[in-house]
C-alpha cells in the first residue's frame, strides 16, 4: 500500500513539474506593455499559459520560452495594457437596449427623431416601441413633451428613456394605455410632469416611469440570454474584460451563471443586488445566502455587493441638494431635490448589510446625497467595527468640499463616470447646479489629491457611450471630442492619462478585493489585456478619443480582433 502511495505521489509531482515546465500557450512581443504598477512600468513582451501570465520582460527572453504549439503575436510596437474594468454598469439593460431604439449616439434632437422613426419603420411587428438615449439638452425646458415629440404621435405605444435612465417620454398612445390624464396623481419618488393647464406632457421622472413602463411586455429568459450575447460582443470590441453590475436581482445572476456554464462568458462579472425600503428581511437573507454560495474563489462570477439609490439626478431636480437648485424658486417642491430613502431606514439597512459582509454601492449625485451616504457608512463601520469593506459612493456629480477628505479617511471609494461630464451634454446640468457649486463638479482631481482611491466606469446604458476610451478622453481633457470648450470645462479637475487608466483598470479590481489577481499585467495575474491602435500615453491628449481597440484577450484567449 505504501509503495502505491509513493508511486501515486511521484506521478502527481511529475505531472505538476511537467505542467509547470510546459511552454506558454500565448506570447505577445515587440510591444509596449504597461504593467500598471507605476507610470514607467513598461515591458516588451508577456508570456501566458492558459489563463495566467507566467512571465514578462524583453522580447528575446520571452520568445525563448516558446514551444512548437505556442501562439506568438508580434504587436509591431503597439500599446497593450490590462483590460478595462467597468465598475458601474447595468449590463443586462444595456445589452437589451442593443435590440431597441438606441439614441446614445444621437447628438441632436433631429438625429434622435430620425433614428427613432427609422426603427419604427424597420420593426412593423413590434407591439411597443421602447428604447433609451435622448439627452436633456435636446429640449428647451430640459424635458420632452407631446408637442416637441409630435412625430411620435402614432397608433403604437412609444416609451423611451433618457440617456441616464432617470426620466422617460411616453407618447399619447402609451399614456392612453396607462390611463393617465389630467386627473391622474403620482405620489412618491419622482413626478408625473404636467403643463400649466394640468395635462400630462408625456414626461415621467424616476419611479413615475413605472406608470407606463410596467405595461411594457417582459422579455423571456432566452431573449435576455440572446441580448447578453450581443452585449458581450460589444464589450469585447471596446476592451472591457470585467464588469461590476450596479443593480440587479437573482435572475441577473442566473443569466450570467448560465452563460458561464455554457462557456460563453467573455468578461468577468460581479453581481450587485438592488435594495430599497420595500426589500423584505427574507430577501436580504436570500442575498446573503447567494453571496456565500457563490463565494469569491471563482474568477468569473461573484455576488458580494448591494446597490442602494439614495437620490435621483440633477437634470430632473431629483438629486438631493444641501442648498436649493439654482434654476428653481426655493418654494418649489423639488427645490432641494428628493431622497429615495428615509435616512433612518437607509442607515439601518447599511449597518445590517455591512455586518453581513457585503460591499455597498450607493447612488448619490447631489451634494446632500453624498453627505448622507458618507454619514451612514461611517456610522455603520464604527458600530460594526468594520473599517475595510471598501464601500463605494456612486456618481458624486457634485460634492461639498468639506466631504472630499472623508473618502480617504473612511476608506470609502469614489466611483465615478467621466463620460457623464462630457462638455456639451452638461448645459441643463450646469444651469441647475449654479455657478457657486460648479467648481465642485465631477471633482476627480480634488478627490485624488485627498488620497481617495478613484474608480471609473460608464453606467451603461445610462450614458452617451460605453467606450472607456471616450470616458478617458473626457477625464484627461475635460473637453469633448470636438474640442469644446477650448479651455476645458472646470479644467482644474483634469487628471493625467495614467491616473485615468488606473481608475479604469487596477482600481476597479481593488474595489472588489481582486487587486491580487487582476488589473495589472504581472506574473501570476489573470491574462486579461487589451491592444490599442495608438499609444495613449504619448499621443496628443485631444486624440485619445480616436484610439480604437485592436485586440482583447480574456483568460489568455483572444475574444476580439479588429484585424
């Protein structure tokens, strides 16, 4: 028996040594590879075996490791970095949007209407016309109405959300089906917008969108799987190798688990469960069960986060503010915005879920919203003695300067979307915030200078572009691709290309406690990387938006190639 055990042990050790000594499966060389460890950490080549990076260095030494079956890629001096980690995304919604009216690329009202009418003509059998992407700047009042949208007064219901998902337009047919008229009343977080005569305009804010949206037929599980497949292809073409969902349910998790089981995932997925004041204790226990069941050992799927939404958005005057909006009288019901939670209930939920070991995300756009989240996190962490949870505040579009140093002090991460600050899309936003608060808008530089750990994302589909490169362009330049404004919008909040790339790669990994396995290109890390058409670090910063992804590698396999 002992001889058999010795023999088995010898065989095991031999097989291990044989595996460890086998050549790489992929070598990338003659490249400029940024490892992400510092501004100057560049190497020429990288060797990958199956899913892991096994060596980095100069081209000659790495090529010497190649075997007869090793795939060898000569990048001809092109830049490669760790893959993008979109740390705040609504991936299912964005993916399904690829099968609906998609207006994020429309830069004018006329372009949006033309695109919508074409979709209607191309889809004569669709019962409902749904979609997303119109911008508040398309409309003089900041919101659509039946008069401006009269081209959509057709005999089919139309329901199209704003680019940020916090407002929507419903055409007369959709309003009729919902039974909405001058006598209709909505109470709660949001608004059924009416004109001066008391008639609904077709515009709906926040939870009032459900008055019409709840009538839209639900997609099947298979429909959503097919939508996700489209989304995965799109994300791969943009160099996105990891995403962290910023909302969701158990069904979302099951969809991604199905794709993982089928071997179809081409990015790493972190789930977050949406929690509101209506969430029951049994649902919270279910989320905790799912968190513990999924665990943190599978590099493809995790489910250890909770998403709250404490306020709304600036454009709809639903972001919670410390002082009144600049474009509303102080007597207006929305003068200070809205809170989506009673503070006591929010603080209790934060403390409960912090104690259960969840990472917490809270949407907070107004300066009061941000402060309330920081207060709740601080109270929970002190009460639970849990100072290393890496909780996050999402968006932080405006902030009181007194709250900027609190992020570093508390170990709370600012999670932000530079694409939301693209100049040309912020006119309505700026008018509402006002001149006095404008210097503290999308304060990336100030947060970094206070030693906060900045995390970047897109918020797709609540954005004008999923493309991380477009967001990085905005972060570095504070100017849109057309160069507007010439001096930059609040230029003191610009950050460097290295800081922006770090926020979109390694800091996303840090935020989910995965900094030891991804987000950098070094030995022992997951082989997730992206190859670019131009060198982001040396080109004119105003050319950043022109850079495209040429290859995306996930788990050591090429999942996208432009060639």
